[in-house]
């Protein structure tokens, strides 16, 4: 943009309110013809909006965003192929699937994190399909990285087939130790809701019994 165009865009954005948070300064408008919804980029996930990070960099509100084709429920447990926690029964904004295989299901935030770590090696975590899978994820608003996989320089960042299984609290209160976990109760292990790479016992989190999710200090 020219300097004059940039100033004009800033002035126009200052007069538009985000339909998600209702604050002014919304710079993104749904590209669907006839739709005047505007929003802030950081608000997009809360409003289930999609921005495509390729080509014309189009953005869509929740009503006009692209959607994946419905798929039958997987033959195995309905769990995220990345963090192994439960996902929704049906394909949706938060629950995504691979276009090349039937059993891959994953949370949107999990596949986004994998995309940024995998870089040019990004592919389905189940069937390892790359080209159709990558294009579908781009269309659905997943942002990719053109860098080599992060685990080439940091082996600890490599994806693992095993669920994280220890409490990473500064002080673990469990009498059985950090590796002791139970299906329910105070020694149930919560994985970070964003990265699934760290965990904490329910009692060690100090969040109380009414909370069912936790996020590590890194995220």
C-alpha cells in the first residue's frame, strides 16, 4: 500500500466495530459479497472466523467461512490424533479432519500448532498424506510455516505417539509421584489445553474442582 492508502485504511478501521468484541478499530471485513461484518484478527477464533493465509488472504465471518465436508465418525475412539483428548462427534470449526483418510480427527488449535512446528513437512498425523491435506488445511484457515521442521534443530519438539504422562507442577503433591495418574479425582492428569506438551495433576493446579482445563505457563 501507498502511505495515503494506509492512512485511509486506518481511518476507516477506526470507525468500524468488531462484531465479536464490539470494540472499534476492526480492520478485517468478511469477503462475502453483501456481508459487512468486521472483526479484529485476534478476535477471529472466538468468533469462529477464518482467514486464509495464502493467495488473496481472504477472511470470512462465522456464517460465510468455508466448511469441511461431513464425514462418518471414525472407526476408532473419537479422540484428537495429536493430543489424544476427546473431540466433537462431528466435523466443525473446532473439530477438523483429514480429507484423505476417515480416522483422523484433531482440534483446530492442535493442528495449527503442528503446522507451525512441522513447517514444510506438514502432513496428516495419521495417514501422512501431504498435498490434498495441506491445501484443505490452508483453505480452512490453518497458517503454515515455510521453515524446516522445528524438531530438526530441537529433537524435543518432535511429535510423539505417546500422550504426555507426568505432572509438571513446580511442587507435585501426589504421594505416588509425578508419573502417577488416575482417570478421575485429584490425581487426574490435565494436559495443557493449547500445546498438550505439559501436564499437571488436578490437585496440583490449585484451580479447584469446577475447572476442567489448564494451560501451561509457556502458552
